[in-house]
C-alpha cells in the first residue's frame, strides 16, 4: 500500500563494470548504466561479474529537482572495484 504522504522518493539505481588497464589501474568498462529496479541491477551485475574484473550495483535516494542525493547503498559487488566516495 502507498503511504499517507503520497509519493516515495525516486531512486537512482546504477551498475558499473570495471576492467584493468595495462598499467594495472581500474577503469570503467562502460556506464554507469541506469537500471529500472534494484532486482534488475543485481541480475545485471551478476551477469557482468563473469566478464569483468569488478562490478558494482548501487542505489541512492535522489531529489533531482533539488540536486540532492542520499548516501549510496551497495546492492551487489564482485571482484575489484574502486572505493565509493
């Protein structure tokens, strides 16, 4: 059921995969790629984990009208990924 406030905050849901360059540094293989749901982000990240040295899926509350974003919530991580700041 919906809450009495009416709308819930929109979420930014993202998957990013990483590869390693010749110098050993991680770089994004693509993305970040927006996802429609947290479940889909996790499924996508799991599939990418076999093809890249690292992958992370995360979400955060987002108020795009104010440009405000909540702290990231890690949904899935595999392999080598850089620290999220």
